[in-house]
C-alpha cells in the first residue's frame, strides 16, 4: 500500500515535471560553477601565478590554493544538501494539500490504509524522483571534480570516498525523509495554499540549514557520516509517529 501511494505521487510529479526540472537546472548550475571555479584554480597552479595571487592575502602559495579548493568543495556540498532539502520540503508540502484541493483526500481517508502507511507513502513519493535527480547530478559532479588536476591528492577530496558516498546515499535521503514527513504533516493542517506554503517554508528554512551544516561538517569521517544518517533515520521515525497521531486527529474533521 505504501508503494502504491508512492507510485501515485511519482506519476503526478512526472506528469508535471516543472519542479524536478527546476531542481535539475539549479543543481546543474551549482555543479557547473563549482567545476568552473576548480578549472580556474587549476590555471593558477603555476608557481609564479600562484605566488602573485597569494601575495594579495599574505598567505603561502600552497596554503592559498589548499584553502581555495577546500572552500570551493565545501560550498558545493553545502549548497547541494541545503537545496535538496528545500525542494523536498516544497514537493512534500503540497502532497496532502493537493489531494484536499482535488477532492481525493476523503477517498484516501476512507480507503483501508492506515495513517502511518498514508504518511509513509506520501513521504516516499516526495523523495523518489527528486532524490534520483540529485544523486545522478551530484555523483557526476563529484567524480569530475575528483578527476581534475587541481584536486589531485588534495585532502578535501578524501571526502569523495566512502564518507562522501555515505552522505549522498544515506545521510542526505534519511534527513530528506525527515523534512518530507515534517512538511507533509505541517501542510496537512492548513486548508489554504498560501498558509501551507508559509508554514512549510518556516519548517524547511531552519531545518535545511542545520542539516546541511551537519552533513557537510561530517564529510571527513565515515563514522560521523553514518552517525548523521542514523540520527536522520531516528528523527524520521519519530516524525512518522507524531505525524500519524496528527493525521488521525485532524484529517478526519
């Protein structure tokens, strides 16, 4: 039943792919700008050029390049996860509200499906296509960045190994599920689209910044990244439990 509800959401997203297209374009721009910045840094790897630029900041040439590359990669990771969580919140926030507007919500509530399964299906439906888009684009960008000369042997690219993949495939989706659950429940309490959007944005704004800092700050350690993923799973389970009670109490009115 959960997969049936999720497939219904996936079909709706693919029928109206504007949000997925916007997400793909935005992440594509972030990736392109990151690779362009790394390509620009590779052009100044020559000793004379690097020394001239480093002199502007009174930093040793090697330290200047290391800081620039590290900052570029950190900005890429932070922007990716913050925007991913933001898009998850927007898509999930319209899930139940869309059913209410179409008049299909009463049929869902009368169907032989538990509130937990209904909520989990909506969450999985919000995550599916969007997460696939993010994983493909970010994985491609990370692999290209790791292959560039300026990042060869760079400490910041240690994160492009096990811990980086754990963030992309585990921690990101687990926290995405939490954001989706929180925003589905929040928007379900609003009967007006504008109120729902404002409530969803209030939730997403603070959560996406905190979680993006958590995931990005843990990229240098696989253990820390796995702990971040586990914490996201626990938060999601708690949000599902609370959300089930909220839906049971409020959606039947």
